[in-house]
C-alpha cells in the first residue's frame, strides 16, 4: 500500500460520504412524501441516512489502519464496502418507488 493511494482513497471516501448523504436525503424524502410507508421501511430509510456515509468513513479508517500496520494491497478492497451498501440501498429505494402512490 502506498501513501498516495491511501490519501486519494480517503479523500474519495469523504466526498462519497457527502454525496451519499444527499442521495439518501432526496430519495427517501421523495419516497416518503409520495406514499405511506410501514414502520420497518421508514426505519430502513432513516438508518440509511446515517449508515451509508458512516460506511465511507469506516472504510477509510480501516484502510488507514491497514496502511499504518503494513497491510497488503488487498486492504484497498475495503473501499468497496460503501459501494455494495449503496447498491443495496438503491435496489431497496427503487423497489419502494416502484410500488406507486397509495390511492
């Protein structure tokens, strides 16, 4: 692991955290305004508001920890964690928005 790539990955994760926060704010508010959600669906949307940006920060911290302890380049795979969670959120949000408004 090189310092340059660790710094680049950390900055990219910080920017991704802000972007994901805004994506969840606008998508979940749009979904919540168009239909009635169950308590579980509403809880998942609310937790996603904090969990997706937190996963970016967590993955950056783990990569920095791996770098400081002499980790191998496979430690860069931690940067994929927020992307996987984002895909899961988008699938969930698309499923909710596809249900249409309650009549």
